[in-house]
């Protein structure tokens, strides 16, 4: 039986050819809603599944990215879930498996706030194409955003379930269904148990988030529940979360066991040998001026964002810009809050000469890791973090 809301939505979406899905007992009724949110401020890269990113100047407007300007990365169709029947299960290597509705989760474990930047491992993928074309969503550098997430602490829920000896990984499974090479499976993945339990005032831990920027999650961003794993690539922050399994092994889900790995040849042996990507890399990009902008005058204001690597305890030490092809570098000024697992905004004025052809940016962390000039090419186009270059037209 469909709920009133679902029945109405079904008729609405049915007339536009969008399908209805019913799933098993723990699963609520849901509808596939594949549409760009009406108020979005995004460039759509693919419509089905929906993948969209803001233009880079949008990233500068707010340190906390408004939801309408926050990139969307979907591997399948976004399920529209009726929260009333929704249940989260926690099983595997636990003393006491749990099944929790949304209100039980909040009542028992409270709501905690974590501000964290989410970025896709494929962000800046198009820059690999300079070497050799990489398949996949052709992201510019906008698959990144910083939001205030609210929800229950994953560590509290796991402790309540009681972690059994031998547990090493925490698996997540979503309610979306993805069909690849004739097989249909949910999006999922896992994180090491150590990361799942790492919760300190200095390094805020993982959330089972119900809210983004003070409002319930939108369908596109995982309503009614998603994980947020600060410091890890976006793929580990599983949307439409339905199941958590504690295990002695990493998740066998495709998006942990096969995809999201840095490989240079696509053979089963190469995929098996490569470790899953967890942390995102140190990065910085120029958001203004835009590529090929016409600029004039003696000085130019350059602005952008930088994100330290997702390693716990690492922060940005400097962000430097060069207006002469990398011969000299100028330190930038930080213009936003500086927080663990969050991007920062920077700004600098550089001299402009008729010889200025481009701008470059690079960042260095507090443990002296520098962005590489180029990122070595890989087959799936992940983790690009070479110096970001913006060409200019000087008049
Ligand atoms: N969770 C589910 N269930 N399905 C997905 O396709 N995409 C992942 C992650 N969680 C995905 C998912 C990827 S690759 C990224 S980068 C982030 O969600 C993007 O989150 P956003 O769409 O809220 O920006």
C-alpha cells in the first residue's frame, strides 16, 4: 500500500515517466525523483544520474556553502524516502544489533553539529584529460562544498551496540539501486573502525546526519539520513543510509572494493592490489578571476579556496600564488575561519604586467606536505591536486 504522499507523488512522477519502487520490510516506500532542485545554482554535468557542481566563483560567496550551491554526486537515481517507515539497522560484529527509527536515533543519541567539507575524489578530473582523456563525470573544480551537518554521533551508536573483539571496519549501505554491467546493487562502502570511533573536541568525528545547514537533508543530499565522514572522500559519506555493519573486513561493496581506487591499468589484479581511497588530498584552487578572464591594471586580486589533506591533525600552513609561471610565489591572506576538515578562503593581490599569462596556486600543510606540480595520471581520474592554473588575457 502506498501512503497518501507516495500515491500523489507517484501520479505526479508517473506522468513524467519516473518510476516507482517498492522495497523490502525494513525499507520504506519510495519514489525515484531524478530532478534538479528548482532553486539550484549548479551546472548540470549529467542528468541521469544527476551530477552537478557550482561555478567556481560561487564557492567564494560563503564559507558555509548554501545547499542550493552544494555539488550533487549520484551514482544512481536518488530515492525519495518516506521517513515514517524508515529504519536504520546496525548489525555484524556487535553484542546487540539495533534497529532504529529516525526519532529513536535522535532521542537516544542526541543531535551534534559538525562543520566539514565534502569533496568528491573525482573533483578536478578534467585536468587529467590534458594527459589522456579519463571517463566518468567531467568535473571541473566545483565538486566541493562546506556545510554544517547535524546528527547523532556514529561512535555513540556503535558503542551502544557494543563492538565485539576482532571488529576492524564499519560498512555503510544506502537505499539507492545502481545498475552496472547488468547487476543491480546499493551504493555502499566502509571506513576503518578507528576512524568511526575517532571523536575528540579537536577532531570532530563521524555523524549520522539528518540535517544540512540547519534544515532536514534534501533528497539529493541523502534525506532522511546519511553518514558524514570528515576528512574522507565524499564517497565514504553514504546517502540514504539504511544499514551499518561492523566487520573484520572492508566492505565488499563495489564502491569500496573496486571503484574509488587509484589504478593505471584496469585489470582485476590491479584493482585488487590497489587500496581503497579514504582521505582526500591537500588541494587549492583559484576561483576568481575565471579562466581566460580579460584583466587590466597594475594589480589583480586573486581569490580561492584551499583544503588540507584529510589526515587528522593536519592544517593548511600557507597558500601561495604565482603570476609569473612559478618563478616567484606570494603568500596569500586567509579570509575565513580555519577549522579541521574544513576548507578555507584566501585572497591576495598580485602585480600584473603585459607578460602575465596565467596564475598558479599551491598550498603547504603544517606537516610540510606541498601540492605537487602535477598529479600522475590515473585511469579513473581520482585525487587531482596539482597546482591549479588559470590562464588570463591581459589588456
Ligand atoms: N551515497 C549513495 N547512497 N549514493 C551515491 O551515489 N555518492 C557519493 C556520496 N554518497 C553517493 C553516496 C559520492 S561519490 C559523493 S562525492 C558524495 O555522496 C556527494 O554528496 P552530495 O551529493 O551530498 O554532495
